[in-house]
């Protein structure tokens, strides 16, 4: 084994080892020495614009920015020398004076111990208790509140450009930029239009990296300092990507969601994962309801379950449909309930699609961003798996070749170097489910073009959806071994459901049990049956047509596991405590089984987890 090269430097009298190519700031941070910085962010390329990180380096004529200055063997650095501190104080005073940082009205502001503002934190640290240069109240700094989820207050902006770089380097959206020069410089969107009218996709990455209160989240602002909230790492159940999130909660309320920098999505989230999950939903169902005289009337769990059990016992055949948003444990218990208790095989998913998983070497999310040739066949990631869409755009920025193969326009068409047409060769059957089953084919000439493109690349990735003909899947399987494959699964946990044998399909029976969880109908109509039980977190068109309605947990209350787009089993951690009258789906099934007269083969969620994870 060859030892990795090491660069030896001294910071504040401490000898540390750095890696070649590291900056002084990175090397110091790795050694546990914090150098104050503002425009720098560990997940963005350094820019060196704020000059807060200036340090004294032996043999350098002037102070140097630690965030851009590379380490060199024998280097001696002082981060808190009188000269460095003096300069830092002056830079901070100028930043404070540049705009009207009237901290007492800012949601990030606090005491030396509680402030969330990186600028204010440094103000406290360096004892800035007055303005050496008067604050700039003269200009009426605008506030742009035209975006739904967050607000831009230019008075609090320090022009660090973290937001601009995040929009370019992480989201690859290129909406944010800078207009004017010098004193008049402002962050702008597109050609200086209102943010709400710009090409912003509300991924909120800019919000996550803003060091001050310039970008403010509408829902969580003023609802608690960092010191008062709890951060919990979890997984987003918005789609099958299963992005890592950090949920910010307080008093059993979800305030905000941020991307987990350490997860496969590397901090990136889409608008669904960051904002939609926190938005208020329709009316929550808190107690079971039974239809009485045409109306749904609240009742006890015992009465509702006993009534439903009686109906299921009487029915000749009971059918079941479950949402693919549910974790493995709920889906496994649902399948088990049908197979063991009702002795019925009429069980499937409400929707969802899980293309074949074994086409070749599996890709991870990072492979997409690092690829030099990406084929997207039968999928629309900018719509269904948005974070993957952003990773494709990031690869495009790094000169990756993009090939889009579809039967209809997609949001990535404008990025495509090659566009190939899929042909619909489907058979349209009688039932609505059969009609959904379209099948698409790509002619041999198209396959040859794909093959030539991936052969010419070094790190090709094929992203593929469902519904292709077996010939096309066989052709994909036959691509060179260097190709990595990522299935574009629709339905958050459709992959987990498929492993349990649950797929969207027509189900038959005079009674129907629909386990919805916190899903919403989105225009989908349930088939009409003699008796329908809907277990749902929210009132919807589905619950309004049911005979019995049972409450269900929302995603933030659930516990279990899901299988993501990479085929990884991810833990679904409860972030909030469910209301006392709302039970986990698997517990409901246990209770219902007992009332029907059978017991299921598990007593605890851990029993199911062991069987399915
Ligand atoms: Fe180094 Fe801003 S953090 S110049």
C-alpha cells in the first residue's frame, strides 16, 4: 500500500497534517481549528469574496484568505493574531454597515449563545457593540416575497453569493445571479425579474446555505432558535429517491426540513421534500368513522373494527389496495392479513411502478452526477424523481452527454444531445388497470445509437423506467459492463412493495380494504364495492365514499423501512408522536385479525422488520 502524500503545516502553534490541494481553512477544520468564515460553505466551491477568513501566513506580504489559499509544506499560519483579528473586525464592521442589519427584527437574531445568524455570531465573538460606520438606512432595501415558501430580504444580504453558487453548483438551476456592481450590487433572479416569476424551482437549496436572515422560510420563521429545536435525521417519503433529510421539530410540530449533507442526495432536496411535506393538508382523521344513515359518524375503535370484521367475514372475497408510500412493515402486514386471515390473493397497490431491478451494475445517486454519459429511457425524472433530475443537470454542466428516449416531451429535452423516440405498442384491455399498462419499444437503430454513445463514455449511467418491451430491456442488459443502471421507480416504496409481491393490479371482491396512509387521491377514483373500508390520515374523496374509515399515521409519525431507487433499505424514523387515537397500520391489522377470529404471525413491529428488511 502506498502512503497518501501529506503536507505538514503549523496552525496557531499546532502541527497538523493536511492533504495536498486542501485550503488552509479545510486543513484547519479537519484538525479541529475553526477559522471564522462567511462566504465559504463546505459544499460549495470557495470564492474568497467576504475576506472574513483572512489569516497571517509566514513569508506572505499581506493577510491571505484561508478559504482559497492552498496549504504548502512548512507553512506557518496564525488565525487569531492581532493583525488578523484587527482586519476581521474591520471587515465585519463594513459588512454590518453596508445594509440595514437591524437584527432585532430578524428571525435569525438572538443572544451570543442562541443566535442562528453567522454574521451576528461573529459580531458577538469580536465584541462589535456599535457601528464604526453608520448603517445604511438610506436605501430602501427591497423585500421580495413573491415565492410561495420563502422570502428574500435584501437588507440582510451580505452578498456572500452562497445562494448563487448553490443554485449553480448543487441545484444546477442557474436562476440566481448578481446584478449591478460595487455598492449597487444585488442578488437577482434570471434577467432581474421577481423571484416568484423566475425560473426558480423552489428547491430551497439557497435557503439552506444562507448565513444570515436574508432568505427566510415562511413557515418556520420566528418559531424557534436552533438551540430550541430538535434536529432528527430521517428519510423523505416524497418519492422513490428517498433523500436524506434533517427534520427540524419543536413541541411535536414539524417546523422545517433541510437536506442531509451526508446522505446520497448531498444536501439537495426538491420542493416536495423541503416544503410540501410541511404544508397543511386536508382535515386530519382522528377517530374511526362508520357510515350511519348515509353519514360518516365517529365511533370507537372497537365498534368500527368489530363492524368491519363482520363485513369481511360475510364477504365471499375481499380485495385490498395499499399506497406505495407506506413502509415495508405496513405493506408486509397488509399482504399477510390478506393471505393468512382472509385467505385472499386479491391484494395489490393503488398505483406505482417498479421496473426490473437487475439490468446490470446498480448505480448510486453520486454516479449520476459524476457520469459523462446519461441515458434516460421511459422516465421523466424532473417530474417524478426531481433530485435525480437536478443531478442530471449537474452532470450536463460538467459536459456529460445526455440522451433522452421517450414517447413524449420531457423537462430534460432541452439538455439532450440526442433525442430518440419510443413507440407505444400497448394492448388496451378492458379494465382501467390494463389500460394503464402501456408498453414501449425502441427500434434496433435507436438501440445501436444508445450502444455507440455508452461505449464512447467512461462512466455511463442508464436511468430507465417501466413499461418497456422485453426486447428493449434485453438490449439494455446487453450494454457494455461499464454501464451502471438506476431504475426510475414511481411510487415512494414501490420497490419495497414489489419485493413483497405487491404491484398495481386489478383486484376483485365484493368488499374492499384500502390502506391509504397519508396519501391523497390526486384524481384517482376507487372502484365501487358493496363494502369499502378506507384507512387514511386525511379526509378525501376516498374516505367520503367509504363505509368505514379508520385513522392512519402521517409519514412523520411512521416507523419502519423503505427501499429506495438505489435498492437500499432506509429506516423510516418517527419524527413526531402520533395522536393517541391514531394507531400504526400494522397494529390495526393485528386488532382486525383478532376480531375476524385469526391471529397474525407477528406481535411487534420488530417481528415484521426482521422478516422484511
Ligand atoms: Fe474566505 Fe469569505 S470565507 S473570503
